C-alpha cells in the first residue's frame, strides 16, 4: 500500500458511499485509477466490505459498555469462540498488557445488562473482568 491507497481508504472510512468520480477528484487521479485500486484492495483482502454507521442513539440497545477481560492460561480460543457467538457482544479486540480482550457489549435494560455480565463472567477460562458503561460518543 502506498500513500494514495491510504488516502483512498481514509476517504472510504469517512463515507463508503462516496462516488468513484468524487474519490478521483479528491485524490487527483483518474477514475480508472480509483476503480483499479479499489478492486486490488478488495482482491487482496485489505478492504473486506463496506458498512453503515448508525448514530449511537438510533439503536434500540440503550446500554453500551466496554468489558476488559483477563483469560486464564490457554483458554483464549475457547473464550473467543463463545464470545463471538454471543448476540450481545458486538465487537471483540485482543489487547496487550493487563487485559487479554476488550468486548463491546449492548443491552436493552439494566436487568438484561446484569444478566449479560453474569453470563460472560461464568465462561470457563475468564479469570477477571472490568466493565465500563459508555455514557456518550464523540467520534465514530
């Protein structure tokens, strides 16, 4: 990837629906160049899809949180597999340092959020967790 590819990806991250003509104008390259680069980035698996971003307050789930998770020993793959299948876990990130994983959680009510926390903490291989409720979002 070169600087033009990185600029192209940046523009697409900002607005994945931007037209190829507009991308070419902003990058100061030919439309065919943009199409060829996008095709190559898709074939190489660098761009794996295009998505929609919603305002956080537009979603039904009223409670959003980040859970830091420490995993015992060699249970990482099993824990990841269980969390990937959990409908209230919307994103998982491996990390370095004290915590092994960060999980983004969503729930409709405090009662369902409490049950969610308890169900995750009961997963074999999870040693410790710390959860922070997200109050507001300033940048997506």
